[in-house]
C-alpha cells in the first residue's frame, strides 16, 4: 500500500445525529442552547438549495430574494435545459466563430480547462453526447451502443476542441462539441452564494446545492460544522461517516443509485471521456474537500471516472482531502487520503 493511504473497514456506527438536508448538524442535548440561526431554502438547477446562517438576520425575505436572483442568473448562463441560456447559445454557435463569454461562464470554462488538463482528461465538460447516448441525459433510453457509435461520438468529445482567446473572453468551437457544465455548475453556484453572504458580513454559514457544500466559521453551537457522508444504499438517509469541517467546500459523487440495466448488465451513469464507456471500477462514492466548491465539484466528478486507486494516488500527490467508499465483495470499505484524516470523527 502506498505510504499515507489509509484502508480501513470501520464498524458502522449507530448515530443520534439529526439529518438536516443531507447534513449532520451537531445537535447534542447536553450542550448549551444554540445561538440564533436562520434557514433559507429554494429550488435551483433542477434540484434544491439550503442555507443556514448563524446569527440574527434582519430581513431574511430580502436576502432570499437576492440569493434566488443570483441563482437564476447562474442558470441563465449555464443551464442545458433552457434553450436560450448562454451555454446553449454557445452550443449552437457556428463552428470557427468566436463567441463572447459573460464573466461567470468564462470563469467556469477556465476552471474546467484546468481540471481537464490536471486530471489527464478524466474531467471533460464535452462528454455530453456520450452521456446522452448511454441514456443518462434528457433523451429516451436506448439499446446498447455499438463500438462504431461510440467512436463516432468520441470524435465530438474533447475540451481541446474549444479554442479560447488570449484574454479568455471568447471561445470558438473547432468541432461540433456540446458543452454540459452539470458536473461543476452546482459547485460554482454554491461559491457565488457564499460570496454574497460574505459580502454582507456573514462569517458563519452553510450553503448547499444538490448535496454540494460550502461551510464557513462555526455552527450554532460554536463548533465546526458536522457533515454526514451517506452510506451507499438505494434508500437515502443512512450514515457511513461523520466529519467535522469549517471554512472548506465539500462535494460528493456516487454511482450507486444512477445506473441502467442493458441486456442483463448494469452500467454506471459515469461515462469515461477517454473510453466512451461507463466506468467499471468498484468505487461507490467519493467525497472531496477543497478551498472552493467549484473545484471540489469538478474533482469529485473526475475521481468518479478515475476509480479508487488512481484517485488516492492523485490525492496523495497533490495533498488533497479525499474520502471514498469501495465495494469489496459483500463489504463496503472506507479509504481516505492522509489529508482527509483530521476531518474524520470517531
């Protein structure tokens, strides 16, 4: 085993933690009463968002309206479900023609490019045609694709077919690629909401969109935020592990619920941009801690492609905090990088 990589099968602990929007909120009866806090919730990006603010909030309704407006703007730039979004306009732009990018989309595409290069192509926002053909997009489920179909679709996949100006303000499609930012846009949305809250002077808060998180300061009990890592089961709600974390972002990606059966074989929803086929490794889920949620979200997707061994090797090399769950026979085994160990709670 590589130095610094932990492999353990810890006993699953029975816990009295209260699940709150996929979170463990550290409500312990013997502690003092919590500080005042405000909870906000709404819909965005085809999922839901939740915000917890520690302290008094003078006008929660106005603050929520600002959050909603901000997330609507993110959707207008990056949604693949809105045919008039900026992203979909880019996907229809004539080949070879420069397309002007708004600041948010410019940033997310630049981060996507950095992740694509850093992960050896495991993260690729142009993988959409393959995802759709395998029946995990908006199109109806189809039969098993042929090797010839996969090869033809792969000719349309590759971040390198996007050509950016020196300033990054425009992008040109060199081939008929289809950009889908669903693997990173929720993380970006989390970061934008966090920046809004910080700009208003909030130091202690939690922001969550579709399970992706940004945590600042402390929870209402003055402790680090306590977060649940879900146990991979078809029915949601069971806890595999709890971690204590503050001033970090967290993203989790998993294959254990979203899959298809084709001709008697199960296929995961994570499609490798490199091979064009669903991944076949035994990693059930991976949780990543990072300085911002855009990065954590993208890395979690890349690691779902890479698999457990390559993920842990990458995490060790780059000092990343990564926790994964792997199927080994009839057991679920926890593995984590050395950087993740300080966040694990007994």
